[in-house]
């Protein structure tokens, strides 16, 4: 499994934008399609809301890629 640490600079990031920023898709629109297909899990549960607010401490998984979201300045 590939693990990616993402440092959150604000209060949250929308799920489709997170997928784009970490390089799992080319655009926010492509990210929305991936989420709509039911391929994304947030904290172990399938997430179908394309613009779900992802906050520090949450874990997002797409296939064999796990994204750990951390607050800005926190140790990974």
C-alpha cells in the first residue's frame, strides 16, 4: 500500500480537490467522477459526497493509496 501524508493548510479540503492535489487525478472534475463511482473510502467508510469536507486526522483511501491528512505544522 502506498501512503501519502497531506498537510492541511486550512480548516478542510473538499474530497475531490484532495484527490487532485495529491496527484491521484488530473482535475477536480475527474476527482468528482472517482468519488461518484464509489471508489473512495474516508475513515474506512465509502464516501459518495464529491465535496465532502476532509479535515485533519482523517484517512482517505483510493485503491491501494492511503492519504493521511494532518494539520499544518503537526508531525506526520
